[in-house]
C-alpha cells in the first residue's frame, strides 16, 4: 500500500512539472496574423490566418522540439495582462481563448458587428505558453 501511495505521489509531481511552462522557445520564433492588419474592416465570418516563423506547428499532446500550436485570444487584454495569464498554466478554453490543438493554421470565426481585438499565442504540447512566450501584437478589427 505504501508503495502505491508513493507511486501516485511521484506521478502527480511529475505531471505538475510537465505543466510548468518550461518549454523553451527559440530566440527567433515569431507568430503573427497573416491576412489582417490593425484597423481592418471586415465582415463575419472572419478568416484569420496564423503565421509562424522559427518554429513548427504540431498538434497538442505531441512532444516535438521547437513546435507548438496556436491559440487565438479574442476581445481580452493583451497576453500577460489578463487575470488568467499564469505563465506556468495552460491557456483556458472559452469564448475569449480559442484552441487549435489539431495543428490548424487558420480559422473562420463569427463575430458580432463592432470592434474586436485579436492576438495569437503559441502553446506547447500542454497548451502552456513557451518560455519566453511567443505572441503576436494585438490587432483591432471592425466587423461590419
């Protein structure tokens, strides 16, 4: 019984370390939105194309060095300024945080008319931002 308890404790500790946000990012890694510029006026659904240089794209759960997958942040503070932006935790999944864990490099999103902000953040195999985080500039678009 004692052996089983120690094994479970060791597994819990190793799992928490896996989510520690310690996946290194190459110094030259950059992510950006390819097809939209800050101030663009568009119609819904909005096509958002993800650009990445200095790294590759791999699905969530796949452990390949120098890869990650995209997360699109919508209508929220810039990454690092939000209440849920712990660098050692996975990005949430909700209306303001869209996950593309299948390795997708574009999406179409339905947005209500008005102004919206968009930002890309790359996550590692566990949806945790790299160290240092790889994130795009925040852009503002207007949906007609």
